[in-house]
């Protein structure tokens, strides 16, 4: 298949890459841009470990073609940290021990970040849980992840911003 | 909890590998990419049982981009391996099979190509002629005389038998006022590691092989690969970088590791094999499905007399770690109670289905599901309080499980009290809500050495640099359970330095001492003891210099705490640890200080050097019409000795709860005609965030003399009680006795409907 030009930005860096048009977004990020923080865990859009943000919204990187983000701005886990300073959600994950094997963590962080962007003041814990429903974690039982998001929402890390 | 007497133990610290994990810097086998690397794909058997007559891969080789195809017959030594290395007849799995397939998904051939896509296309071009054989996928059928023979030389397909017995069961049953017997059926469960099986193998013509792989024990894989490839152990380097989950499923040799190695040896280029999720479901392994018969005799005051259990496990096609699960389920079925007589007969039966193996809890969740529900049913039949009945018969400190184990620390009684208080505090529950409890116990590492390792079970080397930083080399494998942080904490505490002074090196057989790895909850106790010993060895050497330097009267004792080297009687007198390191190196002719430690359990019975105890309570809402369950709260009273890694402990317990609830309710893994029916994450249900209950843990303060600083198992044992606690909540709420795990919503609804119909019939009569 003829390769197509994709122009997009990843973590605020512009990229121009020639790819097979059936390349998935997660494949473009991992195999063409070379950022491996984003993982893959299934073939059925079920696990969420490939979650990234496209124009600030959470997207499972295996659910869309890379060509669909032409001209858009993609943020991956590598883009959360700014100038060596962690994003509050990353600090909260460390403080709560909200990861174990770490394989789902990138996707969890991106989903949490997008959730907090859309819902800075969740009305209760269940709202956070529902927001994270699409992401699987086999290690933590989720509660430490939920506590991290609640801590950021409560303003605990405001001074970190 | 008593006040923390330690400087760093049991304090809330960030994981030592946390920064890498929250920034995407942690590199897993899945991420490894080497120059000149090829991609491997595996052709798998579509038949549960068949002879391989011919494999024709000539067309596959013609596909541009395909470099080589490997088959068991042509390219392997045909060695049948197994993790029970001491027992040749239990080494039954060639991985890339030579002549016969025994389950759907078994590797038949492997392709290496320049891309994954081409390798996958090549699989379609391989033609295999099979002679399809009759198959059997259920142990109760496979054990029959007329069943197909799966492995030669195993009468009635019985792979392993195990017996555990003490006292005379029939004599003690005579003394019982009440005897109850039940049959149970336990389903499989998939490990479902977020990172599927993966390996990158790189063989070079000088006879050296390096394998990056997602494993629970780098040493096991080094040794197993040496055996099947005909290489020296020392010429194989296994690197386990970050590991995306294990849960008992990643310490046997798997298709990714073996096929990547064989392909790499054929073309002398690196080869990467990563399982798809579907491959991971059908061709890695699973928790052992079991049929459980339990007969229990008690006196009318609730005193336990005797128990008899007969268990038939679905071994699937190969032995793997399943033989250990067969033993442990029998042992933990007696737990945590005192039986005057106990007899367990276990039969592991080969079938033509996905092999079964160890999985978090290692046979105990199955055992507890049966035992702990039956105990509640007995208490109900006799009109006794189920918590008091457990207390009356429970283990206590100093109890000896006849011929098996001595219990040196036990907080069971306190756990029961805490849960009793919690149950009382709940008061009257709303409609459709009920509480179920279950007790459990678990081991802190196994004593058995069926692997026949010539090395100490755990070893550690502590090296102190000029600036006081510490290199801790361990073979203990970090797989997310927090072992690197736990061992760093132990090292920092023993040496008297800060956590940030410690660097942990693990997961590389070239640079880490051999260690059996992460299974059976062994690392905190065993690698912890080795680490403590190594740190204390290094500290002793440092203090020799401190003594000379500080010139105290020799009657005084010196110690180090948080970087301060001091006179124990006069703590203000001393010197900085960091200054001392500089001086000490000078005194050693520039050599770094090196401490060594090791641990192998001795004189600790048959099973484990120490046992944890716990009682689990669940507050459950049940809609009997639909069978739908919602767990409102989970409370655990937990005795793991001295907690070491505070955050790690909380995380392990919450994680164990999520997996245990999965085993009890969500995770149904049906196999029909030898085929896994739901090999994907749409149809295989894992618990998700909204369904996960709040989990409260009450730690009981005990001290385990065999453990480092009094620590023992935490995090695996809590996989054991939830399924039974859920069953007990259903029983107390609806009167239904659910004898099959997972307790599926459909099964509850069906049982409820039958019960209602029976009730109406009775009324009519």
C-alpha cells in the first residue's frame, strides 16, 4: 500500500512521517515516532493501556488510524513531565503507590489526566471510578489510582503546577 | 500498631522504580528493539489432540522477508523439559512439539521474518498434515479406563498423585456428632498479565545467547534454556527488565522464550516474539480447575474432629507447576485449623486442554472456597456462631501441623476478633445485603526444591562505594509486587543508611546472584533475609574501621542509623557514615566494602518457613432474581508479621482482593471441546474500577522469628479467602449454597429460581 504523509505533533514536537495508511495511532507513536511509554495490551480496544490524548481528549491509540490525527496534537505519557518536573497526577501516583508492574500506568495516567481536564471537580468517588472504567489494571485493584485522582482533584498538588 | 521502632521500615516511601514507571521510562521486553532484529510468529495447533504427520513450509520460505522456519523435529533437540527438573517423568513438555499436539494452541512451527506482518502471513503458507486423535478435556472423563492416552506411561492419564495424612480419619469420624460431605467444582482463571508473554533472543556465533524476557525468575529461565538448547548455563544471559505482571504464570519456559531462542540460533540474528492477547489466553497457562470432595466431621459443640478431601485437578496437557499446586491445595485445605485427623488424596489428571499451573494463591483459593463455605454451612446446621467455631479450632502460635509445619507466629485469633467487631459495627443491614467472612493462611516461600537448584534459595551482595552509595545485587525479581523497594528498605534499615543511598540491581543473570525468583511469596522472607545478612556483613566491616577511628572503650557497642555512626550508649558521640566510608576504603587498600548474604530454609518442616494469617469480611448486595452482585465493602484483618513496605503492602492487598473477587465472581474461563471459549478481553471479564469495593485493612501486630525483622508473606495469601467470603454472604443472604467457582450471576439466579419453585411446591403439598 502506498505510504501517506502524516503531519501531527507529539508532546508539542512536530512530526512529518510517511506511513502505511492502515497504521494505528499506537503503532505510529511506538514504531515511527519511537516513544515506547505507550503500551498495547489487547486487540479488541478493551484494556486502555494505549490511551493517549488527542487535542486534550483521551483516545485509545489502537482504536483509530494514525491518519485520523493528521494536523492534531497528541500527548503521550512522555509529555506529562515538563522540564524535569512531574505533572501532579504523576506525583500523586507516586505518593499513593498507584502502580505495580507499571504496564497499564501510562494509559491510566493519560486517562486520569484527560478525566481531570474534563471533570476538575468530580462530585464523588464513583464519578472518578466511572471515568476510569475503560482502563484495566491487573495489579492494583484500582483503589490507589482512584485515590490519586481524588487527591489531585481536591487540590492537594495545586502548588506543584 | 505499635510505634515504629525502625528508621525506614514501614514508612510510606515512593517505589524505587516509581519514577521510571510514571514517566514511561520503564522499558519492558515488549519495548526492546535491537539492531538487525527479526520478528517471530508461532503456528499453533487447531486440534486438541493429533499426531503431526508432515509439516511443509516450502511456500512460507518463498515469501519475501521470511528468513527461516523452525520445527520441533528439525530444529530442536526435542528435549522434554519441565520445572520439576528432579523428576524426569514430569519433564514432559517440548514446547515446540516434535510429533504430537495435546492442546489447541500448542506451538507447531515458528517463523522469523523482517516484520511481524510478514511472519504472520507466512504462517498461512505452512501446511501441516495431522492425524486427528480422540481427545478428552475433563479430568473425570480422562481418568476413565477407556479415555484416550495423552502421554505414554501414565495410567488413566494420572500425571501426579499427592497424599497428605495424619491421624486416623475413620476413627475420628466415629467420635463426630455430625458429618457433612460436599462436592465442589472450581474453574480456571487466567493470569491475564497486562504484558503478554514476550521474549527477545539474541544468539551470536561464539555460542552465547542473551534473552530479554518477561519473567518471574531470570535464573529459572537461564537454567531451563540451557537444558533445552544444549548450551552451558553460564553462556546464557537472561535479562528481565521491567515485567508487566506475573501472578504465577511467568516462571515456566514458554513459547515466546523458546521459539525466539531457536529462531535466533538458526539465523544468528536477534528475534522478538510477543504473544497476542488471544495467544496469551490459549497458550500460556491458567489457574488449575479442580473437582473437590470434602467430608468433615465435627462435635456438636463445634470442635473439629476429622476431614477427608479427594481432589481431581484438570492438569491440561503438561505438568508445569501444576504438581506443586496439587500439593499446596491439599495442605491449605487443612488451613488454618487443627484437625485430629486429616487425609487428602489429590490426583492431577492430564487432559487435552490448556495446561494449568500455579497462579497467585497456588491452589489455596480453590481449597478455601470449599473449606470455608462448608464450615459456615456446618455452623448453620448446628446453630453455632461461625466466627467462634473458627476460633475454637484455629491455629495458634506454637501449634504443629502434624508432620508438616510448625507455626511460629499466628495472629488468627486477633484477626477473628477484629472481624467480629466489624460485623457487629455494621448493625442491621439494608434489604438484600449480607455479610460473608472467610479465614485463610498462606506460606512465606516454599521449602521444596523440585527444580534441583544447586544454589542457595536467595542470595544478596551489598557493595559500598566511596561516597556511601550502596549497590544491592539480588536475584529476587521485581514484577510489580514491590520487591526491589522492600529489599532496598531492608538493606537501608540494616545498614543504617537512607533509602535513596541504595541502588537495587536485579533481573540480569550476568549481574545478579542466583535466586529462585518471585513465586510462592518467598522474596520478602528469603531474599529479605539474604539482603539483611549481606547488609549486616558490610556494616560489621565498616564498624571495624569506626571502632579504630573513634577510639571508644571496647566495652561500647557501635551502630549506624540514618547515616550516623554512633556509640549506642552515647548516641550523640560518633561520626558521619559518609565520612566513614571514605576512611574505610582507604583502610582496605582502595577496595570497596562488600557484604554477602544468603538464605536457604532449614528444619522448617515440609512446606514453608512461616505462615501468614488473615480473616476476610465482605459486605455484599445480592439481587437473587438476576444473580447480580455488588460488593459494598471489603475488610481484611491481616497478620503478615512486621510490615516492611507500607504502600506496597496496601497495594498488594487491594490487588489480591481484585484478583480474588475475579476468581469468585467475574472471571469465567470456559473450555469446550478443548477450546478456550473467551480468549479476549471483551468476553473474559476482569473487575473494573466501578465494581471494585473499598478495601480496609487492619494489620495485626505479630513477630515472625524466621523472617527479616519479623516479616512474612503479604499479598498472595489474600487471593485465597474472597471467593468463599462471597459464597458465605450469598448463603447468609439467600440460603443458597453455591458449590461452583466462579459463582456466576446466572448460577445464582438459576439456583434462586429453583429454590422458589421448590418452596411453592411444598406450600401446594
